[in-house]
C-alpha cells in the first residue's frame, strides 16, 4: 500500500503496510519500565457484592480496573500542561496522522568529554546527549532539518529498556545546548527512549522541559508558538530498525490530562 508524500521541497514514497510499533506495551501487573519508584501499573478485577469481574474466579466476564501513572509506567506523550498552572491537556491535531520524522542513534558522553552544560551542575557520572552528537547525526539526513518530528535512540540499546527500573540505573539526559539546538528546528514532536529530557533528580527545575516549551514561569501566559509541542518518552526502537527517514503516526489514548499513554508507529520513507 504505497503512498506518495509531498513535504516542503521533498517528495517521498512510503509503504503503509510496513508499520513498526515503537511503543513499550504496558503489561499490567507484569514487567514494565518504571521511574521514580512509583507503583507499577496494575489491573484488578472489579468486585461488587457477589459479582467478580474475572472469569478465572467464576465471573461471567472479565471486567477490570486499571491503575497507572502515565509519566512513569511506560511509553507516554506529554504536553506543556506538564509545567503549567492551567491544566492543559496534551493534544495531537487530527491532521497530524502522518508526520515526517527522522530517527537517529546517539551515544551519550560524560561531562569530561564535552564543554556543554546543564543546570543543576553536572556530576562526573552523568551521561549526556549533546548538541554536537545530534548535529552530527542529523547531518547525514539534510531533509530532516525541515521535519516536524525527531526520534532519538540512545546507545547501547539494551532490551532491558522495556522493563528497566530507573531508580537502579540512572538514564542519560540532554544538555541545555542540545535542547536549545532542537528548539531551533521546526520540530513539534520529540520522541526519546529515555524516561525524561532532564536528569531524574534535578531539584525540580525541569530545565530542559522548559527550554523545549520556551516556558520559564509557572504562571506565565501561554501565547508562544511552542505550546503545541509534545514530548514522547520511553519508546523502544529495536536495533534492526535503521537510522533514517520515516513517517510517524503518534497515537494517543484520548485522556484529558497533561500526559497520555501513547503508541508511536513509524513507516519507512523511500527517497
């Protein structure tokens, strides 16, 4: 099922039968990634009097209650409402059903290997995604500099990302220079396999999130052009999926909240 796409000055072809799901399926009560040690996503059979919503316990059907924290339990997409006093729900325009995107793989470095910065002060053990590494990776795909989405896979790309407890294994994060660089591009959607753009324990500053949305004050009015940007965290892109150009279908659960479980699907672009 071939589709021709005209975007900016580029013309692409894509096979819509070749979709690749890069979300981490959320296994309620099972293995799942976790951030900040929050309770894991759970499902429980609904009970009311003699009714039990579990066929294994004699119920007529399965009827479960799900409990989750989208920011911490798996693949999710968040909007500017993550920062604001107003409860602004994350939202994807219906017209954004197929979004030109570029996938790049980045090897993090330590603070000793770069002059790039972060607030709070960097620690020797930190692992950083730098502007230099992003610019180098994107230089191989010049078309991508006009694209509205980027997907960032960190190396090494262990399968354990699908069930990692990030309280035990601290993840990499972006430098401020890297985030300013991404913010200068015409991006609307940033997707990463990390649980946060920021260091997990950053004194509550969320400085990279604020750079991405150009949002510095909790009571600021939101009239700037970045308010419709999204961040998708905890994706997983398998090794056999090559860096390059794709169409992105970013599927969100219709939650009215600052974050929603999501299912990004990508389709290879044929140039």
